[in-house]
């Protein structure tokens, strides 16, 4: 705990890497077969509950493409692909229900099937151009949420005029 608390002072950029570190993931909200989290599972808390990370990269595990994009973009000051990962730092839990609440129920879904394709546990099926969730399969990784283009569009609009991560990093130098 002391080590985690001291990180914020010692390093410039902190990344919660992987769904367990970013949003608790399956260890915190184990629901397969309708089970509730056991006490020892409930102790697996996301980093964001202790310190404010700069980025939260979800994935169980994060895909090689995600890692490669992140690393190559760190040196590309003109691009800001970090927006979803910055937004996810505000989340301390994610599951299929968040996609339901923030996209489907808000009538933002365009039936693009991206959530269905990226879900690692095949918990999403698009039926009549809308996602349907097999809740028992959801491992609460948040990947569908991070990849939904409609949410990404919404976040971009919200952030218009705000400084990018790269700008913040330059200011901190
Ligand atoms: S990724 Fe988003 S917009 Fe596309 S089908 Fe899934 S919920 Fe709908
Ligand atoms: S529906 Fe799939 S991608 Fe979305 S949180 Fe659950 S397991 Fe992850």
C-alpha cells in the first residue's frame, strides 16, 4: 500500500494495465454461475481506488494490438488515441451492464457489432441490430465498453477544447 501511495510522487505516468488493475475484473465481481464474490475475491481492488492513474487499459489480457498501438503512440505527439483509456480511469468497475446503461438504453447503439467481436468470452450477440448479453459469461473486463465507437464519439465531443495527455505530459516536464 505504501509503495502504491508513493508511486504518484515518483513517476510521471501511471497506467492501470489489464482489467483486474483497471476495474477489478473477474476477481472482484465473480458472477459465473450466479456466484457472489467470495471475501478473498472482494479484496482485489482496482488501482484507481488508491491513486489516480493516468490511463486504464482494459483487457483480459490487453491484446497485442492494443499494447503495440499504445507504445507506438507514446512517441507520436500529434495523435491522441488515449482518450478511451483516460476516460476509463474514472471507472472502478465495468461489465456488460455498463454498455447496456450507457449505450443501448441511451439509444446510442448503431448495431456495428464491434462489442460482439471484441468480447473475449462471447458474452454478446447482436440480435436485430442490438447487443444481447449472456450475463453468466461476462467476465467484467470492460473491453466492449472501451471499444464502442459511439461512446468514443461521445467522449471526444465532451473533451473538445480540453488538453490532450501529451500536452499534459509536456507541461509536467
Ligand atoms: S459497439 Fe457500441 S454501437 Fe456497436 S453494436 Fe456494440 S453497443 Fe452498439
Ligand atoms: S460483455 Fe464481454 S467484453 Fe463486455 S465486459 Fe463482459 S466479458 Fe468483457
